[in-house]
C-alpha cells in the first residue's frame, strides 16, 4: 500500500508567510492562528444529482443522466458533497442536453453551474463530443452538415458557459469512436469520425472549443488505457493539437486494480509531460462484476445491493486508490463518479452514500483523507521579529488570524514566500 509519507512528499510543501498589519508594518512576535480553508488539488465528483435542486424543481419530473437523486434527496446530500469535493462535473451529453433540435438545456445547466460556483466549487463540462449519446435528429443530416452542426454545438456550449464552466472533456472515448456500433441508435458522430479519422475529429473538438474560449482547459478523455490510447495521444501531439490534460477513466466494477497496475498506468501516461486527470472513478461496495465481462454495459442485474463486507472493502480500496494517485506528481485531479447509489451507473453500488442517504465507510474514509490527513487544522503559531511564520501544508487557500483581525492567503509550491495583510 502506498504510504501516507509518500503522498506528503509530493503534496506537502513549506511556505514562509509574512503577516502585516493594516498600516503595512510587520506583525512581529505575535501569536497567530493559521488554518486551511480550501484545496488547490481538484477533488471532484459528478454534480448530476443537484441539477434539479439548483433549479428549484420538485419530484422526479426531469431525468438525471447517471445521477438519480430527486431535488428533495439531493438537498440531504448537499452538505456531504460540499464537505469533501471542490470540483463538479455536469452532464452535457448531447442527446439529453438537446433532445429536440434547437432546444438545448442551456439555462438549466447554467443555473446548476452557478449554484456550484456560488458554493466555491469549480465546474467541468462532460463531454462536448461523444458518439454514444449523439442525438437521433443529427442522423437526418448529410455528413458535411453533421460536421458543421457539431462545430456549432461546441462553440455554442463553450461560449454560453464561459466563466461558469472553464474546463471541458473536449472529446470522449475516441479510441473506439469510429468503430462503435449500436443497433438501437443512429449515430452520426461515429460516422463522421470514421470518415475524417480520429485525429482530425480530435482537432475539430479542441480547436473549436479553444477558439470559443481561449482560457478554457481542454481534456482528451478515454476508458481505453491500452497502447491504442498511447498511440492516439502521440499522433495528436505530433499533429500539433494542444492538449491541456489527459483524462483517464477507472470504473473498477470488477474490483480495485491494485497499486501495481495503477502505478503502471500512471507512468505510461505521465511520460507525455501533461497533467493527468482521473476523470471517472468508481469502486463497488457490493458484489463485483464477473471478470469475463469485456464491456461493462453488458452486465446489468435487477438488484445490485451494497453489502457490509463490500462496504468495508470499498473503504479500503478508496484509501489505497487515492493514495496511489496523489503520490504521483502528474495527477492534478481525481473525480469520483457518484455521491449516491441512487441512480448510479448500471445500478451498481458505487456511491459513497447509500440510496437512503446514509454514509458508507468509504465516504468517511475519503473525507478523512481530504479534510484530515491532507488538511491543516487550526494551528497556533508565532511570528518572528519580521512578521514571518513558517507553514507546512498542502497547496490551497488558508486564513491567518491575530486577535480580531484576519486575512486569507494561498500556499503554492511555486511561490514559497507569500505575504498577507490583516484587516
């Protein structure tokens, strides 16, 4: 198991904070209280369950994609979610976002993004381009028209959400995209990718999104972590397409991969020198999916309960997985795929909270990492004659208090000598 010390060696750093009084003089030889108030690292979860709540809806009138909490149930989950996570992924699956051409769900998703922003949460959109949930109406157009409509869709969403959603999974699961087959849906995006190729399709997604918002962070995301994805990344980089991060999915419905396999994946994808975002992570608290299943979508059961034994295993797996990821310097974000079992993908018991709203051991274990082991609790320190005080902690936002005055400041490894003025 990856040790706590290994994580600290990568994530914890030293800073020498200079504290000043309102007149600019050094706050010398003074007792101060320093505490962390936020992480710089992106601890993420999907925010699908909260879209209805953010829009003051009632009941289950609107379908949630991969998140099944009603607005009333989501209200009970709000504090649990916000106590651990600082980054939310919102659903922009095209078939659900614009089921009727020309009627996108823009205002509803804008309200959800603003709801998270007002609570200090960064928001990511997922995804701009994906074949699996392409709208049926798109297939009525010619191949040339499909490309132009797709370009318009990307520009529209990135522009409409600029300032609310500034990180996007620009394109999802391209390794399989041109060969994907689904007899139940007419899929115009696969046909486009087959015609123009994977790399041109990626270029289309990234360049349209970046033109719409040059400040956005754009991620190439995939579940296929084989050499096929490596070859695709190499081809994209050689073609001059600018990637801001590499997205890696880890839906572990068949059991935790273990530290050795996870580390091997980390090393293979870190060699490109780009930040790694673990965009979709699940670990089960019930029976594991049989190992012979190739496509996880092929395993669907009527009832898939969380069990006491599974919950203890899930808690242990969560700690092992997060420690392994956070001990690698390339990892910049980890998104767990679901706060609750209610409406979870494939009906699997993958949530950190049971369907009835009670916490699983995995929730408490992850919170223990994020807000205890990897967090600086209120700590009494004393400044020197120059108003300086050494602080050791994780990158993030902090407060410092002296008497009835306080200030906020940021601990950043690239700026080890911060200054702040009490007010």
